[in-house]
């Protein structure tokens, strides 16, 4: 008499998922880009920097006022 039981090798969903993508993140570069428009308070907190440029072409380094993207001097323009 033959064996009545058949062995199945069934895989679950978690076993059939393949990792198709490799993610490489440059955390140092991302941190520098995030801090590009902010001023450090020195205790781990940051304040946004004015988005305007001065007459000499350099970026304004003043902190923004309120919910504006500009400091008090440049928000009046």
C-alpha cells in the first residue's frame, strides 16, 4: 500500500517576500543639507535662518521672525 500522505512545502507570505531594493542613505550629507538654513542654539535646538540675500550677495544670517521666511529687516520689502 502506498503512502496516503503527501508532503507539501508551502511558503508563507513573509517567506516569499524578496528584498528587491538596496537603500543607501548618506546621513552626514542629509544632516548638513537639513542644517543649511538653520542657526544652532547650541543645546540641540535650531532656529530657521532668513532666506534673503544681502546687498553683497552673501546670505542673511539673521533668524526669521514669526512664521515668515525672512527676518524683520527683509520681511518689510
